[in-house]
C-alpha cells in the first residue's frame, strides 16, 4: 500500500501501474486519467455534510482537490452536487484546466455557505447548484446540456423529485478527440436514459462518463450501462476489477460504505487500468473522490489518429461559431 500526503490529503491506496507501450499488434497505447467526486457543496436535507463544510475545511477544499487533480494528472474530472462558488474557487486553483458548468437549481445554501470565500456564488442564469466537468485540454465546440425526466416505472413513486441532468463536452482526451460527461440521477431517472442521451449526441466518438448513479453495482438497472459479460450496455467501469477479469463491484465511495459513484468509458475505445477511492484528511464531503485510469489504443498508427483528432476538433470548433 502506498501512503501519500498531498497538501494535507492523506491517501492510502495501491499504486496504479503505468500503461503498456502498446497493443499486441504494435499500435501505440495511451493513458487517460479520470476523477469523479460528489462534493455535497450545499449540504442536504439530512445534514450529512455539515461537519465537512466548516470554515476551516472549506478553506482547504479547493487547494486539496486541485492538488489531487494535479498529482494524478487528471484528463477529465466530473463533479456532482457542486456549488457554482466551488467552480470559481477550483478554476482559480487550476487556471490551465477548462471548466464546463450546468446549473440545475437555485440553492440558498450554496450562496450562504461559500460567500465568505468568493462573491461568484451564482451563475449568470441565476443557478447556484449543479454539475460540472474539468478538462486538462481545451473544450471544443458547444457543450451538451440536457434536463432529465422521470422515466423509471420501477421506482418508488414517493421518492423525492430532484432537478437532474446530464452534461457533456468535447476535448482532446489522451491522444484522441473524445467526449467527457457527468450526471447525477435519483431512483426516478433510469441509467438507460442517461446513456441514450449521450449516445444520440456523441455518436461513435469515445466517451468518458462519471457521476453519482445512486445505485450499487449489482442493481439490475446498472446492467444497461455495463458492457459485454456484465450487462447489456456498451461501457466499461474504471473500478470494475482488472482488465480481462471485470466484475460489477468496486470500493465504497460514500462515508456510509456504498459504491454509487462511477466512471465509465466506451468499451470499444478504452480498457480499465485500475482505480482507487481517496480518503481525504480531513473529510471534505460525505462522498469520496474516485480516481483511476483507462488505456486507449491508437488504431492505424499515430499519424492517422492525429489527423482524425485535428479534423474532429476543427469541425467542432466551426460548428460552434455563431451563424
């Protein structure tokens, strides 16, 4: 076990091995490092995050999370239950990362809790709570923001309705143009709705999807996300066991001992290469960061991939220009 102190964050975890030099056919391989974190920025009705949002811990939040992102050389980070104020604080600490935000609601808690650290507590559209993505490389084109609807007939009808959504954006991820996405769903929204929305927008572009699914890995509805051998979906999960011997499992991501936070990737493009759940000291949320890696293989040689990526980036950039 490796022990590492990162700006006050105590990490106890197995080290993730380096990516191989290439595939068996000689194609060059590359690594994509990922993170997802439910930050509980505005607390909740059950007050499970009150102790994590004291002034002392809030002052540590952005320095510690940014240090973790840098130490793991994260390519795509996804955040749920995030206050707009936290985006501002984290962007200041990571000025070389590109951030994308989707405001889902107006939270008085977000404004009150974080206003002593920043006056940027509310987005221009008035939303102060939502989901966000951070990319090591520039975002290309217009992001995809979609509100989710109640669509799960098997859910308890008494479950509370929350404002839910999915957010995606394009960027160069690893060595290829890809799409990073984040979502946070309740029992009322199905995982299949999320992957369907992403598939219609992203097409056959490689996808990284992180977020809080509020379901354990063995839940039947997660079978629509997991791919070959584990379900009927098209994704591999970063914490689903070693490549070649995957399983629907993984380390708990909440203080209560549940695994409900995930990072998936399109199985036709990536293989999982190891993951770890970070125990911060002090705790900064009632969830813990999940970090890990995928490996991708450049098919047809690196030159073809560079041309393909450049073409995708230019096309997306022109498509985003005002008409």
